[in-house]
C-alpha cells in the first residue's frame, strides 16, 4: 500500500509546483478541522490537499489540518465553517440529516452498495447538494466515499433477533434508525471516541467501514465484522462562502485543481483501502465475512422501510435524486 500512496501524495504537490514561485506579504493561514485520526485515509488525503494548496498558492494560503477532532469535534465542524470560526473543514454531512433530509442521500440502505453505484448516486445528488450548501454559506470543494459499511459485533449474529438490546454506536439519523428497527439501543458516539466507547462497554456494536474499525483497532473489544455493503457514506471538504468569495481567481483555480486531485486520490485510496483494512481486521483476530442469508434478507426489508421514510422526508428533491440515480444504472 505504501508505494502508490506516496505516488499520489507526490502527484498532488507536483501538479501545482509551478505556482510555488508566487509569493505574497498577505499570506493567510487556514485551519482545517477534521474528525478522523491522522492515519485515516480521509485525513491523509486532506493533508495532501492542504499541502497542494499551500504550494500552489506560493504560500499565500497555508492550510493546516487538525485531525482527530482536535480543533472541533465532528458534530461541530460544519457549524464552525458556516459561522466563519474556521474557513475550511471536512464533515460527514449525513450527520446533519436532522437539519435537512437531503444530507442523508448517501446513507439510504442498499440504494448504492458499490463504488460504481456510489459515484452515480453522487452525480445525481451533487446539484441539489451544492444548492443546499450554498444556502448555508458553504461551498463544496470535494467529496470522497467511505468503503462499504458493514456490521461490527462482539458476538456471532445471524439474524435481527440476535441484535436485541445491543448498545449500538450511531453517527447519523440513518444509523440511529437502523438501531431502532433492529431492536438495538442507539448511542451517539463520535469517531474519535470509538475505541474508548467499546473498551468501556458504552457501545457494543456499530455499522461502519473496515477503515474505521482498522484505524481504531476495534479487535481489542469486538470479535465479528459482517460484510453487508449497506451504503457508502461520504465525507465532504467545505469552505465558508464569504471566505471563498474573497479568494483571488488565480488562487481559486489552484484550490479547485487541488480539490479535483484530492477527490481522485481519495476515491482510489478508498477502493484500495477496503481490502487492506478487512485483512487488517482478520490479522487482529476478528472473524470477517459475509452475513448470513437470513440476516441479509431481514436487513433489506428494514432497508425498504428506511428508504421509504427518507423519500417521504426528502420530498420531490429526494425523489429526483433516486430517480436520476436509477436511470443511470
């Protein structure tokens, strides 16, 4: 994994090296809060994006990343960007589905279960998302999907009945609803707090990617990971619109170029990281494999319920996203 990752890091810097000769006495420092650990691939891509912008603008804009929720906790990041407390940051927008159902388009169970379908769903949703973000004083830079979501437990689970009463880590409306419909107890826990939550028994299960489990060494507390490919949620890098409007056209072009490269690199790395992290879970001692046919069938029934609920809440815009996505398949 290391060699191609380094190549991508070099690509992000080298493509804008020509801009490094520009200098300015009016250099700006942009703090960029991120919710996940520095070793997580989203954070690594974000750091490379930051370096690309810093080099490409000749230091006129220096972006400094703050991973692991060290500057703002995950749930606080979007608000901090909107209000100008920071100019830029990364956020899992499905965590704000309670604000607007459209933010949860990427967490509709079993709608888009592969990287190809995730890309098609994103193309269908992007215009509506950009319009919504604009109304909230935000400008989208780039978006990268997580690997497919699976289920983590500290025991063998073969049916929904086996989930009754389990304390389940939730991170958005969809995961909390999944817990309710399966008889589990949702507990809101940020990514940075996962290891401690499992170690202390505050949570006993979660739906997440192999990446999150690997980064947090969840095999120290959990025993099973079931590949159900429920959905591929996305992280988004956002800039405060007022700040963006004050950026020179030349530097906007640099930032957008770096963002395009970061999105490409992030998508590539997410795909590569999927197999790597699942093997990492196995190496840690976890049982990793497909869920039973019974559990998959039961989860898909729950998925139908959650899809209908989301469509009702998202209205015509949500229906248009799903219709456009299905027409592209």
